[in-house]
C-alpha cells in the first residue's frame, strides 16, 4: 500500500500563493490610495497660511506631515538647483511643492511595488503596506491635531491655553486717555 504524499510544512500550492499575493497587493493598493487622499487633504490644509513651522498654527501639523517624507525629493531638487545654478525660489507655494513631492514619492512607490510584487514574497508586500499604513496613520493623527487646535481656538476654551491665542496688533497711534473718557 502506497503512503499518501504530504506537503511539507511551509509550502503553499501555486494557486493559494497567487491568491495570497493578489490579496496582499490589493491591500497595498488600498493603503496607497488612502495615503494619497491624506496627502491631498494635508496639502489643502497646509495652504491655509504662511509657511511657519516654528509657531502654533492650524496648518503647521499638516506641513510637518508633508515635510518629512518629501526630504528625499527636496534633496535631489536642491542638488539639481546647486549644480545647475538655477536659483529656484519656492516662496509662497511651499505646501504645494511638499504635496507634489509626496505624491511623486507615493506614485513611484506604488509603481515599483506593483512591478516587483511578482518577484517578492507575500510578506515583503505586507511589510511595505505596513510602512505605508504607519505614514497614513501619522498623517491622520497630524490632521486630527490640526482639527483639535482649530476646535480649541474656536470652541470658547482658548483662555486655558493663552500661548495659542493670536494677539491682535495695537494701533500705531493710540488715542490719549483723556479723549477716550470724553466720548
């Protein structure tokens, strides 16, 4: 009587492996789509004010989220600017530039993973998806911090956190005290 052949532990049939890879690539695609949405929303929030990361601004959280992943492309652009002596200036549209750099990185990553996924293991694609999810949740957290700061300022509890209150400028020539009391 012949013994039944058993698959060794860890070996997955070809059809099951293809199904797992298809599901992991689909999950990666969904994570990248959500990441792109967070990039676009962060760019729109970042455009709401001046590029000032040193003060408590509503849009500062979104700008910090956009700045960190964009460093690689910004360094390449800086090198091209230095070598070519182009003297590029991005004053006034920093949030848009950061958003474009992040979108280029996201699209490049998505294309690379989609092209190479057939040669990689399922776990590699899952690890890349996990990294994208970390960036995604960090972006959502930063947008949540912007929303919390907005609610703090407009919700009536700003007196508890006075350093976040924007001080109104006083007039250049204040009226004398005598003129104020006569009215």
